[in-house]
């Protein structure tokens, strides 16, 4: 198993499941009322804490209360799946299906590109990284292999920062709502790029780990990435 790859995919999944929970929480606050359409604002006008703090979402369920409960329920399942089952045979496929379901029940729109990227890399958790071993020369692998945890950490902090701004609109020293929104977008784009870099670094780490294991256990040679 490619442990660094699994960890990064799990981190991404848990982060955006938390985002789904936040959507669900505010949708529940709107009570047993109709959504009046497929595109909704999770945070109602009366609860909104800043101009752009509406948390747009998509839902097939025509009721805010039920939508919120569904979003939180699916988010919890995603967290459990990421922690316990992501590395299993169909782990990546279920990961993708759960996030699609979360999208369909009001868990948020902005997560789509993230869970797609997370799923694509998660499909490599139990696969030999032969192509990546060729693409990443040994010298480069040794340089970038230790970086995956740091890039994943910074990316996670950027996502958390963007989520905080999206809900509360708090950016020290910035009062203009449009500037705050720009910071949210910049933070998310930066986080996405860092997560991709983290996965590549994670591949390098996993390849090096398999090589080290094969040297200590000769019978594994030929089965490594």
C-alpha cells in the first residue's frame, strides 16, 4: 500500500467532509422549509455574517431541514470511510460516489474539483507506481519525498482559512468584501496546487519506501513500484 498517497487523499476527503457538515449545519437552521429550487444558499439572509457569506449549494432534496441532515450524514460517512476504508479494493470508487452524493444533497459546489483530484490520486493507493518511478528520477525523488507532509499541511490550512472566510468573512486588515472573496479563491487555488504537489511528493515517498523495503526483504524485488 502507498501510505503517503492514502494519507493525503484521506486528509482531502476529511477537510471537504467538514465543509459539507458546515453546509448541512446552516441548512438545518433554515428549518422545515422548501428550498424552492435546485441551487440554494445554505446560509439564509438572516444568518449571513458578510456580503458573500451565503455558501451556495446544489440539492435534489426540496427541503432545507432534510437537505442539512443528509449533508451531515453523508459527510460523517465520508470521514469514517477516509479513516478506515479508503485503502480497500473499492475504496477510491466509494470515495468518489460519496462525494458525488454529498454534492447532490447540499454539501457544497466548490469541492467538486478537489474531490475529483483526490479520487484520481486515491486510485493509486494500492497500485504499483511504475510510471511515476520513471517520471521521477531517483535524485529528484530523494529531494521531494520528504515534502509531502509539509505541502499537505499548508494546503489544509489554506482550505480551513478559505472555509472560515466563506462563512464568517473574517480577514484581519481586509474590510472590502470583494477582496475577501478574492482571498478565498486565491487560497483555494493555492491549496489545490499544493495538494497536487503533495501527491507527487507522496508518490516519491512511497516509491522510496518500497525500494527500501525491497532491499531489506529481497523476495519482494520485482513487486515494488
